[in-house]
C-alpha cells in the first residue's frame, strides 16, 4: 500500500488544471514517520519547487499495475547534496487502491451529455468511475441495453478548474424501479487514457470529501 524508497511518485498540485501536462514526477529518497522525502519534482524536464502548504494529488504504481492514490501537501525543503522536498505521509485509510481493469466508483451528480443516432439529451449521473457511469433519465427516452452511445462528462475539481471529458460507451443495464424513471448503466468502450485519469482524479477527490465529513 505505502510506496517504498526509490519508488516513483506522480503528482499534480490540486490548484492546477487536471491534465497530463501538469503532472510532476519524483522519486522517494527517504521515508520518515510522518513524511516522505522526495527528489525535487520534475515537470516538462525541469525541477520544480512548490510553495509550502501546496495540496497535491499523488499516485504510485506497483509492479503488477495497481495504482494507489492519496493526497498530500508540501511541508518544506531539505537542501543537501541533492535538494529534497518533504511532503506529508498519508494515513492508511487515506489511500485508495485502483486495480487495472477495476476503478473506484463513487456517488456523484455531474452533468453529462448522451448521444446516439436516436437521441441526444443531458442528464445527471448517480455514480461515476474510471470505467463507466450510471444516470437517471425519463422513461420516455428510448434507450436500451447494448446500445452504443457517446457524449461528454462535465467535471469540476476542488481547484475550481473544469473539464469536458469525451467518451464512447455501451449501455449495460436499464432498470425501471417503479418511479417512471430509468436508471441506466454505461460502460466506457473508448476513452483516451489522459481523459480517464481526469475521471479517476475527480472520483478520488469525491471519496476524500466523503471521508472528511
């Protein structure tokens, strides 16, 4: 679960727009009781000194492809022969595990657009993950299982930045719970990996919000 010395960390300041261009990389130099000492993060080939207190969205990847996500913040710097940055060490319950082909699913109401040759409408999701989503729509919408759809997801992050994430999907289930409205589950059949990472980051932020309540 915890990263080890020499493991690579991938991080983005929460205050920055969530995209691959803002991803920083660093290697763990030393692990303390309540902190991680890491090499100065590198972004676009340049070392970066982040401001004290900067909140970070961090993940590391194990050899078998499992990603562990957590949030951290900058505690300070240690100017030895190799300059190091000290970031907070997460508690075990603050780390989220995301396996390959399995994604964290969280309750979330975000706006989506759903399109097919038969229809085009907007809706609100009931849950969301890096692998798909569910939403509720009126029973008069002609949507059926195995139908191919595409659209976009509107994501608003804690930093205030906004993304429209495009996707292609397949309808897995359509349930009518007796309320005159359908609950529709969609699996992503095609989504660019950088766009999927935006969805995963949003889900991770949502999960932390639930834990902090």
